[in-house]
């Protein structure tokens, strides 16, 4: 892709050029500023490292004697952290781990390896934090950490080494999206360097599975996009941020192209300046604030093509609905009538393209709204539900259906188990409950091809065992003994902590309240407990 985001200064392949520049290396800087007398004492300790170690079967290990899986006793200062470790954030439990090792020693030894032609060892498959702590303790005078017993693993290449570190962090669940994205794409670069051939994303997905990492093709694409376009945001980004940004940016790029702004110009004149302004305006510990960033981009492009904000929003929505629209079509859009006092404008819903989760998320107006007629109310309910589905990444499960009270249902397909799992599963069940499909009578209105219908009504060869399998394995909820699907009570807090999702939830809740008052029979399911499964 031409016009990519400029690389972060001082970085090569997304990694520090030296060990000293790494986050863990910085953690050790304070231990090197010591008095001259202590320097002489530590030099003596360092000299001891060149002396023969204690009598041990592995102490005389030489090049060529490396045995895969062997436990060896090695001088702690002869082991280095893995210089391409994808994790850049310091372990938040660093001090706690250090105190534990100081008190009881290293209870969980890590693996080490070494590259061909190198004499020193490097950490293999996780353990960088423990190594830095051991080295700090030894430098502080704890002689018992001069040598440590570790497990040697045969070197299998950079890609395998990076994958091992990612896998170890995945098990603990403490790796941020950005660090994981950098690591995953560095594996791709390593595999291509080793083979001399480029890898398609689908081929790369297969290679990752071979290395023990399960990363969906869609997530690989998001990671690639993040590194190419959003590098200045770095560790502020979450996977959900990128899912929101990518389709919006693609839509803006299409619109810019209709005004003869090529991709390079689009990136240099629209994306990069607004992105850097946005990063500079963020508080030190804040997240990416994806919505604000996208508003900056839209305002910049609107000014570039000479269109005011209201018309630009209508043009963007129209292009999202009709990707083949031309400039003349967008320029001819009539100016919409201004809403009367006290009545908000209802933003048009945007239809996703196949496989697209998130598109344009209109501004949400939470001012009071007069009670509309039943036809308008149903239309607004469906639009609000679809906006929420799109904003939270579950639009792929959202299925329009006129037969249900709100005009849609949520199809029962597997939800990805990734860092956004909590948001997706909570939104799926929230929207499913609002649709009415948890009511058995309303379930009968679903298409016969619907998996939710077939499982709940036990059609098409489904038996009673299919329901708990679908709920627990695919929809990530729990099934109680009486057959109810439930989530943890705090699940909704995950949604309310996100300003955008909270706004969409409140919009849907407000319309649902109006619906219950205006037609208690049609919308009686909205008063039922969320996640409740009624037995027929």
C-alpha cells in the first residue's frame, strides 16, 4: 500500500535497535548508576563469571554439545533478553515478582536458546521479566543468583522464537493489541526473509497455525492495517479501535478519490496531519479515542473538498449505502430539512457490505423525542439496534427480519474468542434479548434456515444437547440447570465503560421505553430479563 504511515523513529521492523533501548532494558538503567567503590566490587563479581562453575554435568557445555531439553547451569549474566520480544510494556507485577524471587528463588525456570554462531544465550518462549530480575538481584549483591538452572531449547529460527514469546504472553492474557500486532507481522517478515518469497495473508494464517498461534485472517488484516496507517497511536490502540477505524477510513478514501485526491495525497494531506494532531492532544494515559480521530479526519476532508459538515455527513452516509455512487450523485444531495425545536435529527442507518462489521457511526443525540407513530418507532428501534451492532463489532450477526417486533434478530454463529470477546458476547445477548428471539413464540417467526431457530425449537435433527453447546461454545454464555442462558452480572459494565457503546445502548433503551408505553402487547418482550430463555 502506498502512502503508509511513517515508521516510528528509532525503530526497525517495529523493534528497538538495541537491547538497551528496550522497555526491560530501561528498567535496569537505574541499577547501573552506582558509586565508584561499588563499581569495583561488581567488577569483581563479573570477573567471577569467567571462572569455572561448580562441578555440574552441564557446566562445561560447549558449542556442538547443545542438547534440546537439557537442564543446564549457566551464569545469569551470560543470558540476554530476547531482542525481538514483541511485548514492549513492562510487566505490571515486576516489583511483586522481584520480591518473590528474592525471597524464595526462581520457582519457575524459563527456557533459553542461542542463535547459530553466537556464544551467549537468549530467552526462549517467555521469561524476559524473570531474567532481568535475576540479573538485577545479582548486581545488587545476591550471590545466589550468580548461576541459574535453565532448560536449553534448540534454535529453530526467528519466526519460531517470536511465536513462542507471543504464545507465552497469550496464555497469561496480558499482551496489548499493538504489541501482539507488531509481533505477528514480524513473524511474517521473518518467514518471508527465510524463504525469500512473499506470503499472502491466507498463507500466513496457515503458517501461524503451524507455529502454534491461532489468528483469524480478519485479525491479521486488522493488524497489518494498524501498523501501516496508525503507528503513531501505538499501544493506545485496541482491536476494537482498529475495527472502527478501518472501514471509516476506507470510506473516506473512496470519497476523497471522487474529488481526485489520490491515495498518496489522501494520506499526506488528510490522514497524517490529523493523526499527529490527535496524538499530541491525547492525555498521557488515555486510549486512542477513535471517534474523535475519525471526526478530525472527516472535518479535514470536508474542508479540503469545500463541503460543510452537515452535507459531508449526508454524502458519507450515501456513499456507504451505495459504494458505486459518483461525485455528481453526492453533490446533488438535497439539503435536509432542519428538525423542529426539541426534535433531534435521526441519523440514517448505514448498511454494511458483506463481511464488514463497522461502518459510519453517526452522532447520537440523546435529547427528548416526541412519541412517534408505530411505523416510525419500529424503524427507529431497528436503526438504533443496528448502529449498536455496528459500533460493537457484531453487525455480522445482525439479520433484518420484518416478522419480529424490532425488525431484526441475531443469528447464532460462533463469536471470536479474542481481546474483544467480552464486548461482543455481551452485545450479542443484549441485542438478542431486545429483538424478542429469546421468546419461544417469537422464535417461530425466524426463517427455517436460522440456526437459532433450529436449535431452540429442536428442528432439523437438533436435540436438547445442541442448545448448551451453542450457548456455551459459540455464544460464550453459561447455561443454568433450568436451561437459562446467563452472563456475569458485571458484563454490562464492559459496554458502559465505552463512551460510544454506552451512548448507543442508552439510545436503544430510550426508544424501548417509548415502545413499551405505546404498545405493551407488541413490545412486552422488552420488559423481560435480559438473557432469559423462556421454555415453551
